[in-house]
C-alpha cells in the first residue's frame, strides 16, 4: 500500500560548545514529500518497523517547515500529525479572497474559505494577512456583501494586515451596515498594524476619518485611488486631538495626495513619527499641501514623490527641514511627445534636490523613469541632473539608481541602459550609477 513520507536533506552547523542540533543553526537544502510504493520488509531498508523507527524532535520538524514553500506545506500537512500545526500556521498566515468568477484562479473564494472555517474554525487564528480583491472588473463587490462575510471577519482576531481593493472604483456606501461595522471592528484590532485601501469612493470624508480613528496600533497606511462624493465642512485638527491619538504612523502612502486625504490622515494620526512617506502630486496646489505634511514630520528617512502633472518650471517641495532623510525617490514620466513644450521633469527633480540641507543628509537617490518609445531619445535629458548630484553640498550621496519602465509592451527597454550611462558619465565613472529595470508597466 503506497504511503507518504517526509524527506528532508539537512546541513547542520554546530558550535564547539554544544552538540545539540536542535538549538544550533540548521540549513534546509531540500524538503519535499516522497511517495513510497510499499512498506520495505528488509532489515537494512530505509524504513523500519514502527516500534524502532527514529523520529525527529518536534523543534527540528518545525524549523524545517518554517523554511518550506507553501505548495510543499500543503502536502506536508497531510503526512503526519506532527507536521500539521506548523504547516497550517504557514498555509493560512496569508489569505487572499476573490469572487467566484475571477481571473485570479489560484486564490480562495469566500465560499471555499467559509467551508474551511466551518470545519476547522481554529484555522482563523492563523490568519495574519487578509487581502480582499473585487476581481470581477465590474467595480461592484457583491460577494463581499453576503451575510457570511461579517462573521468570517469577526473570526480573524489575530490580523496584522488588511488590504481591500478593486480594479475599478468601489463605493463604500454599497456595503451593508453589518459589513461596515465588521470592517470597523477589524481595523480596531490591537494586533492590526497595516491597512491598505485601493480604489474606494466614500460618500463623505468623515466616513474615512471615522474608519481611521477606529485603528488602535496602526503603523502603516496606504490610500490609493481613494476619493469622496462630498467633503465635510469641518475637520478637527485641534492639537489636543493629535495629542490624544493612540498611534503614530511610520509608513504612509497617498496616491494621489488629495487635500481631503491629507486632512483625513493628519487629523487621525500623529505624522511626526513617519519614517517612510510616498505621495503622488497631481497639481502645484497639491505640492503646497504635501509640503505641509513634510513640515510636520520629524524623523523621515525615505521619501518617494511621484510627479503627475506638467507644471515643472518650479516646485514648492522643500527638503530643507528633513535632517534625517537618507533616501529620496522620484518617479517621472518622460512624455515629451504629448506634454507642453516647457515640460521639464528632470529640472523639476533637480529643483527638489537643491532644497536639501547643506550638507545634505541624502545618501541614495532613486529615479524611476517611465519612457515611451516615441520619447526614447529624451533619455539624454538626464544629463541635467548630474550637476545637482555632484554639487558640493551633496557629498553624502553614494548612489544614483535609475529604474527604467515603459507602458509600451513592444518596446525593448534594455537598449536604454547605454543612453543612461552616456547621459551621466561622471557618476558612471565614479561607480555611483546603478541602472534597474522595472519591466513593462
């Protein structure tokens, strides 16, 4: 009768002071389930009688499973009882739910997940990350509005991350009250530290503020494609409210950085604790609002700004007060064939660099450039950035990374690397230039 055994090849490094492999470093070279066609009968066979069969300590089994991929873990969970708890812990640590009719074929549906939890409710305790994807392309998450969904959310009491998104914009008002209450209770979990909302439209800005203020220990917040049907006339930003906030963010993404979003975040969290910030600016007016957010930070080490407008003659973004800034990341689109004649994103980026302190604390500059095939020859414009990076006050800069990207799937962007090196010869000669490829957008 065929059976499944668990085969692992180990390399153990022991310290001179200890002979106990369990507590020393163990490297797993291969872990895979193996089907054995029969029980061996010879005494010198690999498998022996069950009464004499050696067993690995549970600690070592758990260590092997900790380093095993999810596909193998699904097989390991069926091998033996000693493999099951740790395998299940990793299998269900990250759950993505999609509608039944979705192009995301390998993800769980709500119905399938509900059936799993009805038979094994303890598995809900293993879920640390939950991703909800509308997935139909219709922008209407009917499957999220089922009666079973709030019950499932209430079972996930150990969540640390939740992400809810859609390819098209979804209306928050389309969710039933029971689901909205369940989402409020979820973001209020003490264990939850990360929230991401993508392509949501709220009826009122106060609805988003109410949701954000439900968070207790939020550390990371990402709002992309979030908008409002109506803005509330008054938003509390009283300093006493800020002082009473329960958590300070360390990471924030606003894409785009709309004024209502900025007000919603600054009235709900302490942004002085931010270390990572990512904003998309769609107009010069939004640059001014973004600058107010920058001025409120005190410990920012990584700032990512995405230019999404054509008014590049100057910028109101200033890095003067960011004394802890180590990495500056700027995303630009080289769309000269369709933009106004005075469009100059490189000069815009250089003007931001020039506002840094003297001496500048920046050590790494990252430039994400999206280039169209029609603007292939425009990469030479990067030469205007070299004087800013080699200025006397920029002596702390050790590296410029240029990441190339393209929306044109027929365009071989690898041919651009030579053009970038020719545009930045001094940085290339000093071994300060690194070129990356983000692939096709």
